[in-house]
C-alpha cells in the first residue's frame, strides 16, 4: 500500500456502518455494526476470542463473557449502562496469551492502554472496539432510581440508554421514559460519581470508536483511530459483514456537539467533586473506616505487582485499628495515582463506602497539571518512570 | 475457556454475591457481582479469599492410618462405614453438621439420621442457641436510630458494617460492646463499652439507650445465657435483633437442627461409637483430647487440616462452588446459587454420599 | 517542646552524606534532632520511605541528593525530583503540612550548606511543632 493510499483511507476517519447480516441488526444496539465486526473477526480467525458483556439475570446484570465462535455473538448483543464492569484486568490476568478483540468503554480502553505500556497486555494481540459512553449507573442505584423517579417496576425495563442528557428506559410494553440526568444526579442518583467526572466520552484510544451520537437510525457512527482499526473496517466490508457510507456534515457536527456538552459536564463535576470536595477532616473520617481489605488494590486494573509493597513487614499495621492512612492509601497513591484512569472500580468495591477514586483522580489531575501526563492515552508511561535527565 | 459465574459467598452468614472466574477447569479468581442487592459487588478479603479453598484440598476418599491419609476408593470406604454402622445401636451414632452445608444437604442429612433412628444430630453454634425471635433485616439497619453492635462487625462482617456506615450517614448512633480493648468497630462507634467476660455486667449501661428504633447486631456471644440476655434486652425495649454467624448457612442450620455449645458437643461425642462430621472442623472449638479416639470418625470434608489426620475415614464431598443449592443468610433470606466453579473431578457430593450410606 | 521534634534525613552516599561529614569534621554544629539515614542515591528513595518515616512518628523528613547533573548514577536525582513533587502533593492530602517535607541538593564539599539547611529545617519544624498523631 502506497503512502498516498493510506492518506486517502485516513481521510475517511469517520464513517457510518451498518450490519449486513439481518438476524443481528434486530438485537444489536443501533445498527449492530459492532456485533458484525466481532463476527467478522471470529469467522476469519483474526482473533481467538471476543470479550464482551453478557446480560445476566436482567438489564442490570452485566457479566463479561468470552466468545469463541461467530455464532455466539448474537447472544450478547446490546449495550448495558447499568453494568459498570472493567475488563482490562481480565485480559492481563487470564487472557494475556490469546489474540482477542474486546468491547471497551473509554475507561476500559484507558486501562488497556496503561497495561500495554506496562507490558501486561501485548498491544499486537489485542483489538479494542470502543463504545462511546455517557456514563454508567450502579445496578442497585438504577433500580431504586427507576422505582422512585420513573414510577415503574424496575423489572419491567428491557433496555436503557443515555442520550441527549437523558437517562431513557424502555419497558417491556414498548413505552419509553426519559428523565434528565442532571435532575437525577442532583437528587444523588444517576451515574456513578467517577462517570460524572469523566472527560473521555469517545474512546479515541481504542482502535475504533462506535456509537449512535450523530448517526442515522439503523446506522452506527464509527471513528477510526488506528491503522489496525482501518484494517478491521476494510476487512469487514470486504468480507460482507458491514456496509458503510460517509456521514453528513450535519451528523458530524451533531456528534461533536453531544460530545462537547458531556465533556463540559464532566469538567464541571471535576471541579465540584474534587476541587471543592472532601476536606482533610472529612477524609480522616473516611480513612477511619478502612479495614485494609485490599479490595481497592485488588480491583485496580492497573495495579499489578506480584509482590505488593503494602504486604511487606515494614508496612504491617495493628489489625485492631484502621491502617495508617498515609502508610496505606498514601503508598497506593504514590504507586498508582499518576496512572489513575478514573474508572471508579475502587469506589464500587469498597465495603466501607470510602470514595477512594476521588483522591486518586484528584492527584492524577494535579499530576497532569505538573507534567501534562493524561493517564490511559498515548504511548508513553507516566514521566515518573522516565530514565531521562529532564525535569519531567 | 474463561467463565464468570454468580455464586453466594461462603465466608460468613451475610450472604453476599460473588462472581467466580474459572479458566480451563480451574478457579482462577473472583469478580465483583454488582447486581447483587446485598453487597453490590463489594466483597471483603475473606470473601474474595474463599476461592483459596479450591487449593490443597483432599481429592480422594481416604483412610487415615497413624495420622496419615491413605488414598482409597469409594467402595472400600463405604464398606468400612457401613460395617461400623451395622455394629452399633441407633443411639450410638452422632452427626455433627455445620453452617457450611446447603439447606438441601442439611435436609438430606436429617433424613438420613431419621432413617437410622439417630437423634444426636446438630452443629456447634458458637454459643448462639436455637431461637424463636424474628430477626431484623438489613433494611432495618438503614432505618435504625441506634445500633448496638456486639463484637467487631467492621472487621468480621464488613458488608454488614457497610449497612451501619450508611445508617450512620443518616444520623444513626453506634454503640459498640466488646471484650477487646479496641477494634475498628469501637473506633468508629459513637460510644464504646468494654466488658470483661460476661455481657451481663454491662447490659444495664445500654438499657436506657434502646427503643423500638434500635437494632442489636451481635456476631459473638460468650454463652447461651448471654444470648438470652440480648433477647430479653431487645424484647423489653422493642428493639430488633440480628445475630450474625460465621458460616454461610448457619441460620439455615439453626432452623433445622440443634445448636450445641462446647459441653453439649463433648457429651454427645462421649456417648457415641460412630461420629459423622459433615463439612466442619471441630478443632475450631474442641481440643484434640476431646475427640481423638472416642469414636469411629467419618469425616465428610475436603479440607486438609489437623482434624482430617485424626479421623478414621474421609470422604471429600464437594466444595461450595462445585454444587448448587441454597443458603439462608443471617437476615433469614434464602438465596439459591448454581455451580460456579467448573472444576473437573468426579467426587460424590454430600447428598450422594448419604444416599449411598442410607 | 520544640526540642522534641524528630527529623529523619535521607542523605545520598556521594553528596549530601559527604556534606554532612564535611560539616561534622569542620565542627559545624547542626541540630541533633536530625537522624541521618544514608542511602546510595536519592534516586533510591521512593515516597513510601518518606511516608513510613512520617508513620513512625517523624515530625519532618529531609531528603538530600547530589546537585542536578552531578548524580553518581547519572540520572538518580532527576528521578527523585519527579517523585519528590508527587510526594509533596500526597502528604498534603493527608493533612501533613508540606513544609514538613523538604529536599535539597547538597554536594560533599557543602558542609556549610548542610549545616544551614538543617538549621532552617529544624527551625521550620520547631515552629510547626510535633505532629499530633
């Protein structure tokens, strides 16, 4: 392929894509292009497996599932906003030797990026299919919120969506109800705190980024972010799995607008939750609850040492008291905060409801100000690890 | 292949959800089960470590000779047990169960005991007696104004402590009673009362503080009398009571079988010639002298521990992840779970073992 | 009270520790509250060592390395510099005044700078007083 050809291809960075296999179009979220791409990758043995989300008992229950045949893809169609999962560490811990494609939210993609930099995931063996994400809701919060504000039985919800600033549910009788996320969040419901602070809505750090923002009914808006992404799209077209067309100027503008509004919202929440967040005294009360169960460490997708410094004898704490905050959380912060991707998993798993991600994200933000390093994006590790003789 | 399956955590009686990750026939990790209403994907260290029980377990029916396990087969071991059972009166058999078995297994064990005419069937209840009072639910904790916690709930039952944390955020007052100098619970309590040996001495100190908006949560009592004190304390003040146990189905066992204290277990062992112990480690509450050489011990458990070494025969049974069933948690909620660990082994489960012995 | 403050000083073997030695041989007095721990390079120090010192009751922690450009191991002090800035950010979040943590570049010949720095740091810590933990 000549340079000119690549140039031509890259100019088609934005496309609308649609599934060509009809049985998938019905069950996939908007157009089913993502499902068809996965089918293409499996059917042509480009990957050994596809890691995606499976609906468990209901729409509030997302369980990661590894698919190994194209036929299985159809069983997992659809997106789940009430399933705040994290898949990157499943890959680094259990699938590092396999060639896989994975459906990722922006935070999954960021975690994968950090793990690739740490040689925990082989960048050549992984294909990341990004899904635009307006945020996720904790499953139990979602159910309570739906009962309280939507006045419906939460078990009747068959589908949910975040669109145009609203959290929209679809009931089993086809009725759709939407409420402004802002209003829900003011009441303490809505998206997870970290999602409210998120500033990456379109996963440009994945090979392709897909979503319905700006798309026409039946089509998926795809942004191609890497050469690998381009190859996949070209292959899927050539093998007859998807068809594509160019998006209109209006569609592009529409998508930008949606994205920018959400980024602004995220930005505002960073200020509200972090800069005007908990005081030192409030943090002390939070740390006082800590039982040193290591859930935050263990769930952190990026934290992975075989031998953890916190388990060394010199950091042993009296088991009858909470650990020394600086000697436990401080040490974790010194290891991980420059790379914190704000995925919020540590908040989710803390048995004591300590808002761990708020301090990690806050310090990442400070680190970003000092060094310009944004976690989860680009090819470089945090400058902390640099051997270079330079200030940062 | 990679597989993630829902299960119920076996590490205590709170009844948290837990996802088990298995790969190519082995359990490799856990994954948060965020949809579970009790813990929303949060698990304590014990809970996440419960998968360690799949390592180093006894894999085959075994006969113990001179303190060493010798691999055998089902036919031989079943014959040994049946010969022993045929040689004794029904009154000379005792069965020690535990809160580690599912409700279905406990029913089957009970049925086996009834069929044999054995009346000595029960479990060690860690000083909690069988009780009739309705227990409080977790939702009651959220609405409580005063919470009296007995024991270190924060460390030992963190996902229950989480309910206390949330309730405290709503303004609830936490009083902690314990016989230790300090604990994470005591450090988070609004008031800490230390007692020495018996709860009874300090009961008066809290009496006036409880009312119908109060809840008493206890994860340890020193004796059955202490529990009776708590029951009457709750009764007099209209407070709710929530005993918390250290085994996932101890509440289920409470509902079906006799809860024994140490003296009762000792007496029962003393009067028996054959002792069947199902998924329990009596060394957690008895000394070696209390049990060694007193009876022919049939140990149905795959836990490789000191008790296995003084048993006579061992049938491994199945680990919790390898079976389906129900556990009743401490608030009385019966939760069912499916096989979560896709482990390759052809061991008989406890129900099948008892089918064979009956 | 101020006499009771405890200061831990991590000094790199090649420069700052030499500076302390120079101060010592020249009989330059500096506050005895400073307990020196010799490390091979400031690049060997990580934030957890500073946190551990605070955890064990230090009222102030000092780290001394070679001047930028003079590192015996070429770039160790650059690495420390990057960590030091982060260390400052972290301790602040835990309610520790960032004045309680200080780092300087002191060469083996700068006995006088070592003395002055220790005096200043001791002064600062004395004014802040012991940390009430």
